[in-house]
C-alpha cells in the first residue's frame, strides 16, 4: 500500500494486485500500538483501510487476484516483466514484490485434523469463540505473547508453551504477560500432540531437557505462533532468495533481477513490522520510479 501511494503519487501508472485468497497479516491484528502517530493504537484492519483510501486518492488501481508467476518479457529492446494471475497477464517495466509471509505450522499429530476445531493461527479472528475456556498459545516471540495477552480478554486461562526458559518477545510485552494473572507458562516445553473428539480437548507437551517428563494440558483452543514462512514461490529462480526463502534486496529494495524490487515481510531483514514494511514500500517505489525513468530516458 505504501509503495502504491508513493508510485501513484509520482504519476507512475500503478496497479496493486492484492491477493484474492490471502490477506495482509496486519488485518488480523487486534491492536497496533507501535505505529508512529497513533498514540491510542489502531486496529490492523482500520490502518489498512486508511492506507487504501490514501492510495486511491492518488490514482492507484487495485485488482484482487492471486499472482501465480512472474516472467521476463520485452518490447523491442526494452525489457520488462509479465505478471501472471489466475485470470490474466499484466505487463510492467518494474515490479514491486510485497507478498508478506504466513505462519508456520507446528507439524504435530492432531494439528491439521483440528484446524477450525480448536487449532488457530489468528487470535483476533478466533479468540472470542473461546470465552471462559482454557487455551494454549505456542511460541515465545512478539506475536505469540501479544496474542496471548489479547486472548485474556475472553478466555479463562492461557498457557504459553515455549521451548526455551525465557521469552524472545520485547521487554514491554514480556512484562505485560508476566503480570497477567490469566497467563501461565510451560517453559522448556514442546507440543507433542493435540487431541480431542470433535474438537480439541487437550494438548500433550514434553520437557525438552528431560524427554521422559510430559503432561497434558486441558484446553479447548490452541493458537500457534512459531514463526513465518515468506510467500516467495512466485519469484523462486528469478530473484535471489536466502536459505529461509526470503528475498534478498539491497538498501534501495533492488533484488538480483533488474526491474524487480521487494519489501516488507517477504525480504531478508531484522524487523518485520508495519513501520518497516512501509519504509521498504516507499523506498521500493522510489527505486522503481528511478528505474522506469532511466529506461524511458527521462531521469535526471
Ligand atoms: C498476530 C500478528 C500481530 C502483529 N502485530 C504487529 C504490531 O503490533 N505492529 C506491527 O508493526 N506489526 C505487527 N505484525 C506484523 C505485521 O502484520 C507485518 O509486519 C506487516 O503486515 C507486513 O506487511 P507486508 O506488506 O510485508 O505483508 P502483509 O501485510 O502480510 O501483506 C501481504 C500482501 O500480499 C498479498 N499476497 C500474498 N501473496 C500474493 C499473491 N500470490 N498474489 C497477490 N497478492 C498476494 C496478500 O494478499 C497481502 O495483501 C503482526 C503480525 C501478526 C500476524
């Protein structure tokens, strides 16, 4: 969205293709407290709506389609890119990839069976369903802890299962979780199995240091936040990816392929947040603008 705002405001004819079957991660976030200029916090959905309204004012065109591939094309001597969606092909001199990342699965027995029947990757979407119930949150990073705190608005008890003996989340979140009487911790523990009848009833965990020690936590919900996988399959083999599948982009958001720029959660970087995604988007749009103007012989 930020790339869309910058590119269309720079009078580039810009199409933003947003997934038809996937959503922005931020739209599932209840409250964002760390986006500058929003001291009272803002819901992820509301923030994206504001981004969109602003982008549309500058003439951004938006299509709701899933991109399935990107390939080189050319018009005479001019090279460009063909972007293929499920419905049609688009041609462009420059492409900005900002496809984000999705939550990784635990890969334990019962996880797939109980998706939608107790297993969830989105507390904001499913939290209210677990009113006065007991739930387990798996993970120890910012998202896990933030979502655990959010879940305490509804549930009776949250047990955070984390494989280490301390959280990876930022100190402010850690303090809030530890001070919350509805949150308990199962340290040095991994989930072994999620089980139940028609819906989840219990979560079996095991001590990572003493594998003989295990126990079952009665729970009706299991929320899994154990890390991200970038959505970069469409550019595999076209731009350089790192070992984790993240796009390698330089400070100007240029990838290894001329004319393809990238930003946000799908690139290799330290901090995956809205504010950094916005910064990347602005830089990527400026770089794409410069690139297109050079191709047209209009740069100065
Ligand atoms: C539970 C949770 C809490 C969070 N809390 C915070 C917070 O408090 N503060 C904060 O700053 N950040 C937070 N984040 C992180 C934040 O959501 C991300 O860093 C941010 O959304 C990244 O933006 P992005 O544009 O890179 O990716 P996304 O926002 O995920 O957007 C990716 C877009 O690409 C589209 N897409 C993907 N594949 C395709 C395709 N094949 N074709 C077409 N379109 C496609 C998707 O539809 C989507 O619109 C949180 C994330 C989660 C999950």
